[in-house]
C-alpha cells in the first residue's frame, strides 16, 4: 500500500493501480523502455492491473512478462468495463493511469487519476478527468514511486 497525505485534499491509501496498455505503457503493442522496472518496484506496494481491448494482440504476453493481472475488455461499452473494474477494486484505494477517451471515466472514478501525454497523444476527455497530467508514463509511475512529488503537485 502507498499512503500519502495531501494537505488540503486527501490522505491517499492506494492498494491498486489500473493501467491502460496501448498508448499508455505501450506503443504499437511494445512496452515502452523503463516501464517494466518501475512496475516491478510498484508491484511490491500495489496490485497492478493491466486493462486493454488488446488492439495490438500483445496483451497476454505483456501482462505475463510484466507479472501483472490482465483484464481484457470486450468490444462494446469499453468505457463501462474499465469503470466497472475500478468500482470492483474500490475507487478509494485505486489509482488509474490512461490516455484515451475511453479511460476518462476510469480516471475520474479512481481516487487518483493520472493522464499521460504519450506518443499516441492524450484525449481531452482523459485530460479533464485526471487530477494529474504527465508527459510520459515513466513520469506517472515515478509519482507513485516518489509520492512526495504528489504532495508537491496536489496540495491545496
């Protein structure tokens, strides 16, 4: 669990991390450099869930290689399926990271939503739903590895 008190906002007690695959931690189905090491470190503190429609057909291999729980969404109501996963895990204990329009409700539902402006871009819906926006997935994961950075960004 990651516990961090944000003055004027929340005390976060994070137990779960929900990650979008394509566009967030992977480009064209390939996990971006530096992500695996960070996720391995975070796995000691959080249960990490990889959520994807598997557009590139690499999800099972990526999840296995990274040691993550895979939640494959099926065509139709992708937004609702991602939101349902966060609801099942407990929004008050979940941080979600994504970049797509279909990630926006997941980001908004989680106690901490992080939008990533990565190589595939960032949907404005995800931008508006997130508490924090980062330039790269590595930066987003580093916020969780060094939670005092969250304090600096989110204190009110």
